[in-house]
C-alpha cells in the first residue's frame, strides 16, 4: 500500500502546487505549508470516520464515483461543489475552524484556505480510488490503510503530538490544537511536502 500523503503530493507534483497557488493568487511556499497541514487533517478525518464498519463501507462506496483523472484538472477544483460535499463528510462542523487554524499556520488568508480545502478533498478521494482499484481493497482494507497513515505521518513528523492527538474524542470533528505545529520547521509536514516535491 502506498504512503498515502506522499502519494497524493507526488501525483499532484510541483506543477499541481503551482497551479493551485496561481489559481488562488497566493505564494507557492504558503500554499505548500497549507497543503502540508490540510492533508493530514483530511486523511485523519477519514481515518476517524472509517474506524467504524459503516463509515468504511460508506467511503468504499463513495470511491467508486471518483478516479485519478481529477489530478489532470486541478484548477477546476477550486471551490468545487464535490469538494464541499466531501469536506462535509470528513470534517463536519469543523470545516471553518480547521480552515482558520490552517490560515494561521500557513500565512494564507482564510478565504484562500476555504477555496483550497475543497480542491484538495477530491484529490484525496481520487488517489484513494486508485489505490482501491489497483490493490482490490475492501472497506476493512481502506480503514486499515487510513489508520496506518496516521502512524506514518507521526513517524515522519516526530514530536508533534501525532495525528491521533489532533482528532478529538467526542466524535465531533477535529481537535485543532496541534495543527499549526504540522506546518512548522524542517521536521514539520510542510517541510515534508517540500522535500517530496524536490525529490
């Protein structure tokens, strides 16, 4: 199974980052920092949702209507309706709070982050759909892959409290206390994104 976050970033590529930054009218560095915070939030929200069998089944079914072709039309995803629907399932009522924290940690304004998140959500779904089809994954496999990604992110960004500490315990979205740490420093996930794109 591919490293999900790294796989998404690699498939997006430096060209995708440039397209997103250009469409939003923002600096590529700030966009990269925001993506480095947003992807763990999205993947972590999916991991929480798929911890229960019904959530895993719902994701598996939803992936059937997504595919990797979404990576060829990245700029069309800015503020997309499909992305908004995905965010509703993944982040629930924590969407704006998540965006506010990402804005504070990345340097992007709130409006830009609110456009970026719906663009990233279909990319995550498209990549997961590719993994599902390529590896013949069922709901339990997807749940395990997302749970493993939490650990994977923690291992690449040690000392940040881990992705598990970002997720809350009441099942109502995200505890955003550590999100700003994820983009900071050479060991942060913003730095990880830069290293992947350079590699």
